[in-house]
């Protein structure tokens, strides 16, 4: 299993991060906001734990969406 982790940056708007968490990790607004705040305060936060293929797909989707929207948001996967 693999953790999908969002990394903090000083450019991506908090609201965009919340939307990404809701859209790609099926979190409600409150949960997504808590994860975003953890990313903001601690520099990183786990959004979910998935099989290798699903985690890789989620990372690709998040990074692709962020780039298309002009944001440098980083998303990585790590072995759980």
C-alpha cells in the first residue's frame, strides 16, 4: 500500500488545495480543510492510502490538474 501525500508550497491557493482533496480523495469540505491546514502548517499531509496503481494514478491526476490550473502543487506517493 502507498500513501498519497500533498506537499506545501507558498503559491497554491488554500481553496484550490481543498477542492483537489475533495475531488480526488472524496473528502467532505471539513475533512479536506483539515488536511489542507495540516499541509500548510506541517509542510505535508497524507490524503489517503491506496494500492500502488491507484496511488500513482491519483498523484498523476492531482499534479496534472494543478499544472493545468497554473499551480505548482506537489503530490507524491510513499510506501505505507
